[in-house]
C-alpha cells in the first residue's frame, strides 16, 4: 500500500522552503512586484535554485541534478503556492525539465537543473496533456511562427518550441520576440512568443516530450493549488478568531463555522488527491488516472478557498493591500492551466471506460 504521508525529509524540506520564502516573498513585496515591470523574483529563484538546489530535484544525479522525485518537488510547490511566489519553478524545474528528460539534451538539462538558465515549454498554459497544441513552421533550419499564452516566457533563457515537422527545438530566448500579454494572474505572467527565422537546435520528438511535460505539470500543479487553498483556509480561520462583531469573535457564528467546515473537507481531500498524483508520477504507476483525478478536483477547490478567503475577510479582503486578490487570481488562472476540471473529468471517463449516459 502506498504511503502518501510526508516523510521526515519532506517536512524538513518544507520548513526550509517556507523559511526562505518568508524572507524573500512576503505579501507586500509580491504585491509591489506585480505593480512593476519585473514581476518575477530573480533573487528568490537564485536562492531556491542555486542556494538550495531545488531546480534539479527531478533530474538524475548523473545528469547534474539532485536525483529526487516528484514527491519532493510537490512539497516545494505546496510552499510556492502558499506564498504565490513569482518564480518560474513549475514552468522551468518541472515542465521544461520533464520535456528535456524525454529528449537527448543533457547539456541543457544540466543548465536548468543548476538554475543557471530558466526554460519554458512554448505550449500555451491552458493546453491539457494529450490534447492538440499550436506549432511553428520549420523552414529547413530556422523557425517561424507565433505562439500565445506562454507562461514565464518573459524570464526564460531558452524556449522549447514544437514545430510542424514533429520535432521539439531549443531556441535561445534572445532570438525570439517575447511580448507580454495581459494576464489575470500577475504572479505568473503570460507572453506571446514570435519567431522570425530563429535558429534552432533539434532536441527530439515533440509529441512524447510535450505529453510527458504537461502530465507532470498538471499533476504537480495540484500541489500548488493545495498550498494556495491551505493558506486561504488557515488565514481565514485566524482572521475570524480575531475579528469581533457584537462583542464576540466572528468565527463563533454558526453559519461561518459551517462554511469553514465544508472548506476544510474540500482542502484535505485536495491534499490526498495532490499527494496521490505526486506519488504516481514518482513511481510511474497509474499516472494518467491519478493526474486527471487530481486536476478534476483541484481547480474548483482552490477557487472556492480563495473566494471564501476574500469574502470572509470582509472589507479588508477587497483591498489591493491585502494579498487575498493575488490568491484568487492565481486560483482562477490555475483552474484553466494544463486543462480545465471539466476536460480532466472527460479524460478520466475515457481512462476508466465510463460512458456518458
């Protein structure tokens, strides 16, 4: 029987990441970054990747990484979700890294594992595993085309681009035109990538690499969504114990207790689904089912938790200075990232041979 409980090592990793994020990604600092031209926190990324070696968790030791598993990466993502940290961990250390692991590109893999370079898979953030994605034209060497909705492309050093010949190509970000798009989630900005005769290096076949990358991204996104939802629940309970109305704590009113009890049930179930997905990715057993179950459940729960946090904080929750809006925007953006809950439910029905009535 699989043990989904956190190990001592995973709890120690969590404590270290939480301490680091408390120093680098406090709420006022994250809000200030969203108002600037540089929303990504490069210092926090350097501390995570260079200082703690977390960018290479999924990369084998003989390829320059830490040789850990998706379970450890999931713990990191829980804490990044809890802090809505504006770093490219999911897109570079998980999605781009998984794509490279499916190809023959050990030099690039080592660069991403060390954090020296940041990678981005040039597939729109809303694309679900196993579904169609946009490609660029391969013209006997250079690549031409435009790709939209690429998460963290603005901070990437190397872009992994699928082309119409079926290949996945590495393109230096300086050879592409990256134009920011208006993004609901200001902590994970999207961009349009335009290639106009960009030189490219063939890495391998795009289809299996993209499928592997998006599957891992979807599965570990659930851990980020759990971290976000857990923060929303914890902070809301804390606030309702302190806030007084009619000379008693607001949290003492039964109607609010019921709402929080329901939310607690949803959050602990999300933790189970997210842990199961991370464990399945680590062991390679029933991966597709575990990932689709997690994503079918995670999006609505994270959005509900963020909505409840914003509403139950009352007037202060509606202000720009309070971080609740960051969590709601991240939750809404995550709910369509790597496929909507509805798309994953439909995929799950096919996986378990459950026909529509």
